[in-house]
């Protein structure tokens, strides 16, 4: 209703304006200009509040960024950013060979490791007989299984809490377990009771369904007592019904072992298919995890290569019907491969100790904390790995904190000081009147330059190579000193930054968070802004009504004047030639 009424008034006023003389229109405009002055002041105040609110919001963001960077320097913080790292260097390689690459985690022990007598792991590879053509029909019809058997199967020994193994259909969205030996490890947790997990031959925990059906996991989970657990990936585990009979067991000590054979991919071959078509079908097929077989053509021979390397991982292939594999010269009448390269494990000596693994890459369990990748040219070669402490992460965390401190202090300086303008006058900073913010700036500068009581040998930042200039800007003034102390006296440096972080976090914490000063100021400004908006709306409504009244008032005056003018004209027309003194 109000909208319709307002539109009606606007329409009436528009008609009045078109009919009203410009003298009256200008008079009304002058009057409204005077009456709008309080509105202009109120609008200006609203804009000032919005600007002030934006300034406080920017300051809050800077404070929170600085606070997060400060927390990262405290060793008790979950996201501690100054963790001591490790750098790894490969040297003394044979000739110009790459030999290997390596990466180091923080847990790697600094030291030198001599890697020698390297033998690379190889995949199982089989070859067909040479075909006459690769792009003409083979005239073969049939099918064969690749990367597994015709049906999945399992055999093994029970133990721990496991009573039996079985097979089941693979759940939609999951990949079948690869052909391998799997151990069901069990343990009794003080909080979770009896738990289990499934581990492969390499000691890696494999992903299976959760017992509660909520997803998948490779972590320990509660044993479903007396029930059949379906991994969702082809293997089922039946647990015993009496927990009193359960025993803790690991892969190398008493765990139940399941020798699982995955179902292979069924490859169909038609009479018109060429060798190229067969290769395409093999490479596009879906396989169990780790059982993928890749196909290629070399010198008109079909070459099949197993995905996994290592002597325990053999390529599986068998004819289903039509004898396609036998016709291609891959297998004999009994299903044995005719031409093959047997798989081998990788081996090397590490500081004289012989180790073997099934693969060449991602070798993370040879030297604790190191992941090693053997290069293709590593066969028979040697190299030296040198692991050293790395302080780059700690220095970066300190630089990040100092950068955010400087950015915050620059912002505070610009907002709390009075700046001289080009005309000689001074402009008051947006936060110059906020004593809490002015005090915060001085307190932050004081804490950076003052002594910090802590349990270590250093009491001030300048003792570790960090200084403040006259404008309160902080920087690493002696990088070599800082890095040297991080290496040689890390615990003392850590103690200094732990206490500084605690002090700064306490100071900043009064301003941040839901109950902090910035939040209370923001709420107060929101209330002021809402009040100003309401007053502006009310004043706009009153002024609109006032303007309409003026147009109505002067419209009536104009109408009266027009009537009087008309009457005068009528009078003159009637009596203009009459002389009353005659």
C-alpha cells in the first residue's frame, strides 16, 4: 500500500511541477536545500562510520594474520612452523649418472650413507611370437584373462582373531585387491578394545571398508566380534566369536595370512581384430590394484608388462576359450609362458648392509626418514647420500612473522598519527583518537625490543640477529648468525621464540576473537550505522512529504493568483471604458 501511495504522490507532484511557475519551483528548491542540510550532515556521518568500520576491519585482519604467524613460532602450537628440517645431497655418483634422488623428512638422522652395488628391480614381461602383420586381421576368436585368474580365490592360515577367509563381489566405487599376500594384524587398544587392520606383503596398510559402513580406511578399527567383515574389495574376513581367544598378532608374528588371487580382466578377441586392436583392449581394461598389465608391440611381437616389479609379483594370463594366447605364441599348451623376462627385486648396499625391495621408487623404509628413488641408470653404480639439518623452514617462518609485524605497524602508524598535508595543515589519522589502538602500537614495539624472560640463553631478539630500526620496523639484520644459532643452539632460540610468541599472543588476544576489542568496536559501529540509516530513512520520508506540501501550497497560491488575474481581466473587459466621474 505504501508503495502505491508513494507512486501516486510522485505522479501528483510531477503534474504539479509541470504546471507550477519556475519562480515558485526555484523558491521551493531553495527552501528544500535549507531543510536538507541536517540530512547532509547525517549522511556524512554515516559515510564516516562506514569508513571507520572498514579501517577497523582491515586492522582486525592484519592483527589476525600477525597472530597466526606469531603462534607458528611457538613449539607447543599444533601448526608449529619452525620444525627443524633436513636437507639431502647426492654426491660421488658413478660417472655422470643420476643414480638416485632422495628427499628427507624431519625425522631423518643427519649423517652420510654410502649406497653401492645397486641392482634395479624389474617387472615380469612376456613376449608373443613375431606376427606377420600388426594392422591386419589375426583371424582369431576367443577370450583370455589377464592380470588375474578367471575367478577370485583365497587361501591361507588363520590366527590372531581370524577364523576364516573368503571372497565376495567388489563393491561399486572400489577397486579389487591385487594378487598378494595379506596379513590381518590385531591388537588390543586400551580405549578401543580389540582392533584390526589389513597389511600387504610390503607392510603397507591397505584401504578397506569401515566396519560401520561409513566409508573406507587404512587405519586400525574395531573387530566385529563373531561376524564376517567384507573389505568391499573382494576379500572377506571371518572373526572368531570369543574375544577371550583373540591374540595380538603382526605380519611377522602370528597374524592370519590370506593369499589372495584377484579376478583378471576378460579380453575379448574377434576374427577381424588386428594386433593393434588387441593391444588397445588390453590397455583399456580395468584391473585389480597393482595387477594392471600394459601391452605394446615391438618388432611385430606383443609384449605384456606387469605393473608391479619384484620377484613376488608375476604376470597372470590364461586362455578362457579359443586359445588366443597360445595362437599368439605367448603360452604353450599347458598355459606356461614361452618367452619371458622374470621379475627381480632391487638390491643395494647401504653402508655395507645389503637390502632388497620389490620396487625402484618411493623406497621410504630403507633409511628412516628418507625416500629414495633409483634412477634408470643406477644399475651397478654407487652414490653418497649426505643428510644435514635444514633451518630454511624456521627462517621462513621468522621472516613471515616479521613481514606481517611490519605490515601491521605500517598500518597503525598511518592511522594513529597526524599527517602534514601539502597546504601545511594536518590531517588527523582515522584511529588517532582511539587510545587502545595507540597503546597497542607502542606495546608491540616495546615487546619486540625489550628483554624476554625465558629458560634459554638468549633474552632479546637482537642477540639472535633480529633488530628494530627507528621507525619500529623489524628485520633479520644478521642472517648468518640466526642460521648458525638455529643449528648450534636451537633449544635456546626455541625458548626465546616460545616466550615471545606467548607474550605477543596474549597482547594481540585482547583485540582479536569474538570477545576481543575489535569485535566490540565493530558491534558498536554497526549499531551506530544502523541508527544513522534509520534516521536518514525517516528524514528522507519527512523531506519528501515536506516537498510535496510545498508544491501543493504554492500550487494553490498560483491557482489563486491565476483566478484573481482572470477576474481582473473580466472586470476590465466589462468596465474598462466606463468613467465613474462623468
